[in-house]
């Protein structure tokens, strides 16, 4: 029993000699400072190709006269010439460049004749505010249509 009392006393003495703290202490929290921002140089977007602006002033059909000539060689003695005129139809499209720069405007015609279809392209070189007419002759003008394809220019966005 003496040993038990001795052990209990040693236990109390050991506990009494230990310092006690209510809560552990930690260093104060660090504040986050973002790195300094460096302004990257602005990059200029590359220029973009855009079609020139234009206006269809008029589209119409007119009649025109074509003169034909033929000659026949008669057995080396001489030749006979024959001349005749024929009236044909001409599809016309008047295009005006409404842009600030000159350019080429391609007018593509499609004409349906009774026996065949005609596809013909005409180029018009137009200065700003200039208007010209593209023409497509046909012997028997049926249904017809056209498309205008303008040049392009580079612009900064």
C-alpha cells in the first residue's frame, strides 16, 4: 500500500509541475497580396476582307441589230457575198459602286434559250460613285438572271 500512495503522490506532483495553457497559439494569418499586374501590349486585330458596296441601278432587256456577212467562192471564178441583219435581245444590268474605293464588279448572267443555256461573265471596273452597264446578248432570250460579285477591301475592325 505504501507503494500505491507513493505512486499517487508522484502523479499529483508531476501534474502540478506542468504548465497548462487553455488554447494553443498560432502565428497571425498572412494576408494575400496578388502579384502586380503587368499590362500586356494591346494587339491590333488583323484587317478583314469585306465586299465593296454597290447598288443595282437598273436591269432590263433591249433589242440590238447584228449584221452578218458571208461569202461563197464560185469555182475560182469569183465570189458572192451575202449580208443580212438580225435582231437580238440583250440582257442589261447597270451597277453603281457606292463604296469609297475603286474595284471590279463581276456580273454573271444566266440566260435560258430554247435549245441551250448561256453563262456569261462581264467585269466592270468602277470608281467610287461610278455606274456602268454589263450586257449579255442572246438570240432568243428566255428566262434570265444575274449575280453581282464585288471586289473586296481590307478594313480594320
